[in-house]
């Protein structure tokens, strides 16, 4: 992301504040007791406002919504920790467990942008700098995911609670439905990227509800593969926006694939990866989850495929607009005289595209890392 930011947003605050955010979020995952990590995530959301705003403009709607939803999630996490500690001392009070499960579900729904709390994801995608949005949706969301896993590891009986598994399942289904149905209807690339990210978030939620080592491994593999697809898609949106005067509406992007072919290719391959289609970085996780669900739950497995196809439909509509050549009065293609993308930019995009393809074609490296991480969470059944 920093490499892409060097080419597409060299004057933004992504570099200094992004490094500060990495420090805060790393501390959130390492601090003990881990509940204090929620406070560091809240502080990080305040810093993220500065990188989400567009150059020369004040905080946009997406940045403020992200900050608001994150702050709203913090009280629930703190109260949940207190309820669970109290339940450990008085296990007869089962009402404490129910209240904790409800608060925990709502809090992480706010942090992860689960429907119906997905408004901040859409706003961040459409109103913010694309690479900063990708940073928040990968690094920021990743910290929230690992905080959730720490909760499930510390309170192992929570992960085996049938009600909590049902909540995870419904949250995953909601994201897949909303993202898969609305992605094809988008007329702005930023919103298309946001809905593709929502579909990609629904997959690990569906995997976690399996309450098994396989499900956890698939969830972690999805999180590890997400930066490749989302960073590429954000780079494509940034490059195309720069060619259209900062506008990402499809009607303003007609024919831009001939002026910025590498940005268009990055957009398409990023969409392929986030949708879980073959050769994309996200395909291996979808394939493994589909095999795990096919025999016992064919309906959710089919929903995962259909939601990915919905994202691809939106990407295809965008690509068809980008490839539309402007014509003269005699219906002949008008030659493009504008300078093509800079050589360094094409090299950077080429390296990122090759990396995404390598992960998609040879997923063993990321899969081994995900498996090693999954083994550290012993509360999940083999």
C-alpha cells in the first residue's frame, strides 16, 4: 500500500499517519489484558480520519462515519469484558453470558461493517482516498478480526455457544447478500470496491461459524489474501480517478482503459481477487470453504459463489465502460493523443499484479502461514 501510495498519492498523509497507525494497531494486538486493545483501535480510528480525507479537503462523510461507528463499538467491548469476568466467578448467572454475547456481536458488527451497520464501509469507499480506504479495510479491519479471535480464545465457551455461531452465520449471510446484490448496481468505482470488500468480509464470518480448525484457517487465509486484491483495486480506482479529474462515476470514465491500461487491469484483477474467482488471490480460501460447506450446507456454499459472481458482474460493467472507444461523427475510433501512464507507475502496478497472480496460482505459502496461525488458537476443534 505504501508503494502504491508513493505513485498515486505522493502528497497524502498515508505515509506518516499510516506508520503511526501500524504502531497503534500492533500495540492493540500485543497489549495485555487484550481488552485495552479496543481503546488503541479507537485512537487509531481518530488518526485514520486524517488519511481518509481527500487532498485539500476536510474530513469527509466516510471518515466521520468510520470514527463514529468505531467509537460506538468501544463501550460494548468494555462492558462485555466485565460481564464475562463476572460470569467466570458466578457461572450460575447464565443471563450474563447472553448479554455478553449480544454486546460482543453488536460491537464487532460495528467494527467490521456488518449489515445493517455497513454504511461506513460504503462511505469510506466512495468519499475517501482509495488507497487510504484500502488501508482501513485491510489493516484496521485486520486488527478488529484478531481482537475478535482473542476474545474467542480467552473465553473458549463463547465460541462453542450455538447462539453465537448462529450470529456469525447470519452476519456472514447478510454481508454476502448485501454486497453481492448491490455491487452490480453501482455506478461509482469507489462504491463497487466497498461492496466487494463487504463480500470478502462475509467469507471469514461464514468460515468461523464452522467452529473448526478448517474454518479458522480459511478465515485467516482470506484475511491474508485480502490486501492483494483490495490494494490493486484501490490503485486502479486512484489511477482512473486521476485521469477523470477526481470523478469515479462510470459515465466519466468511458474509454479510459485506452489511456490508463495498467490502472484498468489493476481494477479488474483486484475485483477478481475480492470476488474469489480463479487466478485471484482470494480463490483458494473460497475453494476450501466451499468444499467444507458443500456436503453439509450447500445453500451457503452456493451463496458464496453467487455473491462473488455479483461482484464480477459489477467489475464487468465497469470494464465494458472503460473499453468503450470514443467515436467521431463518422463512427470511426478517435485516436488517443494523451500521454500514457508513467513508466515507474506501470512497473509498480506490474509488480503488484504479478504478486497477486502468484498468490492466486501458488497459494501454498499463504496457506501455510494461515495454518500456522490457526494452530495457535487451540480452542477450535480439529
